[in-house]
């Protein structure tokens, strides 16, 4: 069986499953956030009763992160709905934006977008926060009310996004009926060259199969190159499986996985035991592709979808108005370090926004020194507008006062985020080009799409 089949077989209590089987799968974790949480709670109460209890309070994780730092009253209200439900159910894993369990969330526009406006429990973007807070464990099943839940497949688990109706059912029953997906195999060989990042790997793969090429399929990434990829790299790749229509993305378990997971569960006091699934010698795939990493170049997904792959060096004629680094895909510490490597000692020539994925990443960037300056200082001095309010921000557009949101038609933005359908980051007449943090940095300097290898050795 493939990794996905082995995970689903275990979660369904069966010795073996195959693609196409319909099975009941037990959940190890259900995650929801401020956009879908209120709807999920509504379904749960409607179907199970207004006094119903969740199936297991230790397996529900609630993370407000999407429409947080906005003065929009309905967005603020959604966080309050989550807080009330958490109190009612006695849920231990709620990463609230404020510290007062009886308070109400209000974003203060008078304080501006750059300065911190969250409490000590806030965790930032759900997909980055889940592993950081010890909620992603090899061999488990994670359901989340967000399409990019598949990012947790980096940790050798079956992780997939579901809708509010399904999530409401899982909240009450702890299981979900699924069809076992076919598996596509991406064997990664070699090593990345300077200036090329994990984002370029997944953009290359999506470009090969198209933005719908993996519809309701598992994307399995393995091969000799996996050992050279950091957990941040693997998260970037698994995150964007959905951008090819994938049901999930998944990686094998190895010592790097164990090191990351063991450290986080100890730090946060979450469940420490887990049981990874290993690669079988005989696996049946519906598609196979060998990706030679040493032959990859900086890659860009052009408007209007993630499958529009081109090499960065071929797009130098495209002038840009804006650059953006952030979100679960491009807002990790390693993303900002590479962003800073290119920008160090230089200045951006267009509006450039930086949104760390979690408060911990904000702290790391503000405390890690590169020579005489911190990473944060290097970026600010380069002209990047860096916000301490970690979250999804403009990745999903949001209300008009969202930090970094595109509010004017015709804007061309290069972004390290994960999706570029029309209107994704704001105005429907804008254009978003997806690229790695290194390519975004080089492009921010020149004001046109630029191969980061033009700025070597910094």
C-alpha cells in the first residue's frame, strides 16, 4: 500500500484498503478557525443538539487566524463565537487572540498594522501553528476546515481540508466517510542549487500536471532528496498539494520528522506517542514523476492559476507594483532568512509587505542576529513593511483594511503565498504571481520579475 492507503487502513480498523474504497475514518485531530469555525459549530449544534458535547475535547483544536487584524465587526465577532464555544465545551486547545477568557476581540486601527495587537495565547496561521504547538504527529489523521490543511502531510500523516458540514459531523462523531484516493508518486532526487527553494519544487510539479491534475488524489513525495529537505521545505511542498486539486500531500517519516515532532510535543505538553507508516517496497501509483532537484530553476506561477509555470528568468519583462512574503507557505523563519539573504544591503523599489506566520517567528526574526543587525532590522532597513501581527493577512484577501490587501485594479503582485486565482489577494482585476521568497526578494529590488541568482553570495 501507499503511505496514504496505510494511514487510512489503520484509521478505519482494516488490514488493507485500496484506491476507490469507501471507508469510515477515525479522526485524531479536528482543526477549525475563525472563518469556518462558527459555521461548523452551527452544524454541530443543529445535528447533535444544542447541549451536545464534542466527541473528544482533547482532539479539537481551534485557531483564529484569518480575518483577525481588521476593524470589521463581523470578523471580530467570529472570534468571540469561538471563545464562547470553547468555554461551553471546556476545550483545552484554543489559541485566542486575547488573554481574557471573558473578553471581546476588537482590532484597534489607531495602533496601526505594524505593532502587536494580540495576547500571549495567540498562535498565528493555523497550518504553521499546528505543528509548532505539537498537534501534528506521524501516523495520524488530521481534518481541518481549510483547504491547506494538507500541509501537515509533511509530518507523515493524512491531513486534508473538509467543509463545515463534514467538520460538524466529525466534531460530534469523531469519524468521517471517505473514498480512498489514488496516489501520484513524485520521486525527488539530487539537491537544490543556490537560489532555488522548496517553493520551486512544488511549482514545478504543479506545472507538470496542471492545477487540477491531482484532483482527489494523494501526492506522495519521497526519494533520496527528502533527507536534504528541512521540515519547513516539506511543509511548503505538502501545503500546495491542494493547488493541483490534491486530496492530500504526504512525506515519509525520517529522523528529521522525529526531531521536529518530539521537540514540539515536549514543549507544548501535547500527546507524545505516535506510530509512523513506512514505505512499502511494492506500491501502486496512478502516476509517477522523477524530479531532479539540481536541474530546477527559480520558478513562477503566473496569473490566473498555480499551474501557469514559467521560469523566473523568462519573465523579466513583467513590471510589478507590489511584493509580498507571508502566509503558511511563505511566512516561516527559513522563508524570511532567505528573503533577507537577497535583500541584505539592498533596497526594495516597490511596496513590499512581510507577514510572519506565527508570533514565535516574529520573535525569532527580531532576536536572531546576522552580523550587527537582526533579520527583522535587515528587512525593515531594506524598505519592507514588516508587521508583528502574525496571521493570514492578505493571502486570502479579507476585509478592505487588511494589511497588504490589493485594493486597486490592475496591480501586479509577486507573492510567496500559495494561491493566485483572480481576486485571491483582493481586487479581482489584480494579478498575482507566485514565487519563492528568494524570487520575491529579487523582484522587489528590481521592480520586475527577477531570477534571484542575479543577486548571488549575499
